[in-house]
C-alpha cells in the first residue's frame, strides 16, 4: 500500500456511494416489442399494448385487452484479443522511476487479472404485462406496458473503455449489451383518433432511480473490517416523454412518425474524505478532500421514427387481410455518454436503422415477419478506446390465433426474435487521433541512478485492447403471450 492510500484508509471520512439506477426502455429498443406481432416494426404495425411505448397514436386501433406473457433471450457474444507483441508489457522497473500520472500504471506482472478474451453468455427471462383500455371510445385510449426481467430486477455493470480497465477485469465488454438487456421498463400513454385520417398519442417512459448516500467511518487502517455505516437510501422516478402520430391519406396507405427524446440516468456522487492529521491536503476553503464522479447508465439517444405501409382494403376480423411496410429510425448517438458519464473522444456516428415487415391473416391466424439492419454507431476503434459494438442483422416472426382457455376465448401468440452480430475487427493505429497511451514514457528516469529508465523505450501499455481485437455473436429469443378481452 502506498502512502497516499494509507492516508485515505486512515481517514475519518464521509463517503457517498450511489446505488445504480434502473434504466428504462434500453431492452425495448434492442428487442422491439418482444411479445407483439411485428416486434421490430411496432412503430408502424403494433395493435396491442406494445403501442403504448412504440407509437401511442396506434392505441385507438388496438383491441381493448389485458395481456401477459414471458420472453426468454439468449445472448452469445465473443471478443477475441489479438496477441500482444514483445516489448509492450510494463516492466517492474517502473516502480523505481519518476514516471507518474494521475493514474500510475501497474507492472503487467502485477495486474490483478490477466488480459483475457471475453465470452458473453447471458440468459434473461422477461415478464411482459400490458393493458389497452378506452376511456372515451377511440377519442381517448389508455395504454400501459411493462417489461420486467425475472432474473434480476436491477443489474448494473460498469467498466472503462480504455487502459483504466487494467485495474479491474482487464477485459473488453460489449457496450450495448450486458446490463442494458436487464432493463426494467414501465410506459404509460394516451392515444386519440382525431378523425378518419389522423391519430396522435403521447406517453411517458418511467425509470426507477435509487440513490444511496453512505456515510462510512474507518477508524483504523490496520483493521479494515471494523467500519461504521450510516446509509441514507432514496428512490424516486424519472420521466421521459415521447410522441406519436399516424396519418392515413387513403384506406390503403398509412404513414407514422414517432419521437422519443434522449435520456440518461446520471448519478452524481461525491466522496468527502477527511484525514486525521493531514489538513494541509485540503483544498482552499474546504475541510475535506472532494472526490466527484458521475455514473451514467442506459444512455439512450433521441430517436425519430418514420414509417409507411400499404394495406389491403379487405378486412379480416377488423384488421387488414395483409400489411407490408418499412420503418426507419434515426438515432442521435453523437451525444452518447458511457457508463462513467464520459463522452467518447472519437464522437460516435448518428445512425439510421431500417426494418421491413409485414403480416397476413391466414385461417383465423395472423402471421408476421420483420427483417432489418441496425448499424453500429461506434467508429473504428483504432486508438485508445475499446468500445465494442457490432452492426446487427435483426429479425422477428410470430403467429397469433384465438384459443379457448378455461371457457373463455383468448388470443394466444408465439414470438421469435433473432439477431446476428456482423463480425468486426479493430486494429490499433499509432497515428490515430487519440492513440493508445504510452504508460511508461521514454522520458522516465531511474530515481536511483539518474539515468533513463530500463525498459521505457517504445510503447508500453496495459490497455487490454492493444494491439487489436475482433468481435462477433448472436441473440435468440422466444416467448408467448395471452390476451384477454375486457
């Protein structure tokens, strides 16, 4: 333990550790409406409670029903690290030099975890609950929709996208997967059919945000198991509004538009460290050392959705006999903040996701299909950062039919989802705008001899992404849902 760490541990301190917040809608934006027909084109075709989130202007066309279902998702993702060349390890000799920075590197041999590949193997089971209920005919329809992970109501995993991860897992992680797929979502909306050709809707997406202020007193650094705690835990809600509209210029053509505002759940924390006999360490005007930080979970960009469809004039049980259409969703990823509230030094790209879909009535059943392309917003990771993300081919399929259950007629549906990560390779470039950091600079001096430090020449780094990596994977999901007319 170095001297500074000993001072902090021996401090009489007040430390505030915030519990992570639950994110809203992250999983929905990846999976679509998991137990709804046309899951990935729900902004255009949804006729169930999923319209509550994806396009509330479609609620007046949804059949008033209570729905409940389950959806299981399997994720397989692999990140393979390129072997490191000779001479890039940080040698033990760094401890005898003047090399210093705000984050002193550890000798490669002393890292708490060895650099290793990543094998994501996640299983998430979701419970889906929803309701559509007219309040004033089609002039005002209420919708509620929720997606609840059964395994983990709250799952948060932070990691750094650069050399700082050497102090922790020393691995790379998929930026858009992991804890973002364990999102709990609650959405409420109202939709209104204003006339034969125009419907509008608005809703709110609710996140449950928990903050815990933890006062910690550690009286003796030699006995770290002896601490006194004073927790102050608070839970509140954060609301994200969104809008939708559906325009029908003719009985056979429909055009929709949606707007979901960007949001992030930021937790601002501060450690206030008091030192027993080192008041000279305090900044001017304070009687403690402030340590301020931000955690940002489930950062989502503003999304503008546009869609158009052609529908059959023939009706089957109040729905067109067939529908086909295209949905484009523009996403403003250039404002992205990662899990530590930091903007990527190489700005992410804004993207447009394209999905084509359709459905058809067949013998009292309705079949639906979607196929699309979701580009990655992450630029090539040729420099210091290791944001791992792949463009994806996405698809969904479903079948819905009326069945008799306990003497009542209900609608039952079976749903499939698939996504393939397009393989991607990253190679570090010394000429990148923000290159990999040389953690043992050539200018380092041996404090014993006054000569240039041994092993400092060239690039030495513990960045787990150096000299490169490749990533690929897939997601598969299946679920069912029952809908009961009210």
